[in-house]
C-alpha cells in the first residue's frame, strides 16, 4: 500500500465524497479513529454506506434511511467484510466522521484524524479479512503521518457513540502497529 502526495491510497477504490473540506493550516494528522457502520443496520454488502457518504441515499429505500435524510458525513476509508477497501476522502482533507468529539484535551477530532469505517455493527464480530486490511492500512498511515494514537469513535465521543463496539479486537490491531505508536510517543 502506498499513499500519494494528496493522501490517495493506491490499494483502494476511490469514490469521492463531497462531505469533506480543508484541514486547518499547520495541523498534523496524528490520530486514527476506528468506526463501524452498516446500512441498513446489521445488514452487510449493499451500497447504503456508499450512498450515505456520497449524499445519494434514498430515504424511501429503507425505513431507517428516513432518519439519515440531509445528513452530511463521510470517512476517509471503508473496509468491507471481504476486505475490499474504499477511500472516500484523500487523507490531506478533513472527512466528516467524528462529529462533536475530543481526544486528550483536543476538540474537533476531524481536524487532526483519519477516519476508518469497518463494515459491521456492535453485535457482530469483524472478519479476518477486515483485520488484515485494517492492519496493513494502519501500518501505511503510521509510516506516512505522525500518528500518536488509535481510538474508537466511542473513545472520542463517549456517551454519544459506541463503535467500533464490543466485538472489535483491539489486541489484534495493537500488536501489529505498536512499534509505530511507541516511536511517536
């Protein structure tokens, strides 16, 4: 995996999301935020997430989608259950994945983070393919940016968010990337 100068990954399919903007000047990317998402909830393999992140979700397609009407969100990366990797926002830009958030005393996590969505839910274990791709992606990002921390959405928005959820195995990821984090702390 390689990132170009704009933060596009050669190993990902790029589908541009309009839900992004410029990062504040002089802000380093030093946080990775892990999320889970499935649309409709607890259903995998469809185009709901792509449609949400590209503002094309049809509120009539599923009853749950009515609650998403007008929502403008995105993430940098989305890893499907089979390990397919999609990128929606170049890493050099700010994706709208964190919402109201705080990490280690810093507000507005979108400013200094990269958002990674795993296709999943709080009720289902993630797949080996997802962990393999997430590990490779995380290692690539840690080599490119001064990443100091990896957190869940629930860590940066406690009480508001629960993802990546109880089925996410932090040990599987941390064992693979600890050498990158140790060198930046």
